[in-house]
């Protein structure tokens, strides 16, 4: 289905069925990428708050039924449970719809911008949040796999939000992930924006 869009990307980039490489800040030449995209009938603040609200992932995200902070940045409030720049957090991941098996993945938030809202000078601003697979505890992995998840919150200026997210994979192990897990990952990434949409719109 074609979506109305203010994204800076073309239809090829936004093709949710395609796994073609899409660059990200730290994976400029990935082996493959997966993407999801939705127009959400809610303001950007509501969408962004839900994306950063780790404890409530269990209430909407079937791919990530659990998420929690492991380490806060030095600038963060001691009480915060939200994702923020410099935070290390853990996802509980359900890779297959047909299995109850769960794995965990440790991630590092490299950027969670302050929310940008529409102005006459910038009617469709983009707010970006990114995280990367944290391999600091397993140094060997940093030579074998890199992945980065990019989220863009686009203020459509009429009370609606465009949400685009993708993850890019590089390194030797990326080829194995593409062969054995990319179909499950791609399905989950297509579902993710629709589940976020249902959760946020349901709270309006």
C-alpha cells in the first residue's frame, strides 16, 4: 500500500518488502537492511514518548515483549526509565511468531534527539533516535557484526506523524543473519510501526 509521505526518502528506500542495503550513520555500506513505515494519527510527542518508553514495550511490541535500562548516561535523571542518548538497555526479543522462545539483545542508544515540532520555517521536522548492537562485553563480535537501528519521527503538521524505522547489518556474520533470520526480522519490522500506531492511537 502506498502511504502519503513527507519522508526525505524515495519509494525504493521505503519499500517495506525489500531487504536492499540502506545506509545508516555507523553502517554506511550494509549487507542488508529491513524497514517499517506507518502514518500515525497522533502528534509526534505521543509517538516519540512511546518509542522511548522502554517499560511499556511489552504493551504493544510483539517483537520486543520486554525492554529495560541497564545503564544510564551520567546526564540522565536518576529516576528515568526512558531510552536516552548514552543509555545501555536490554531488549527481550521474540524472533518467531510460532515459537515462545525468547532471546536478549543489549543495545546502546547513540542518539535520542529532543523532539522537533512543526514551525512555519520547518513545517515537517524530523526527530531521530538511533541505537546500535552493544558488543562492548564481547570484543570479538565488533569485528564480525555491526547493526544500527534508525527511527525517524516526522511531524506532518496536521496532528499526524510519519514513522520510519530501519536496521542495517554489516560484517561477516550479517550474511548468516540474512540467510537464516532476515525473513523473521523483516516481518517483525513491518509489524512494529503498525503495533506502535495501534498503541498510540488507542491512547488518544
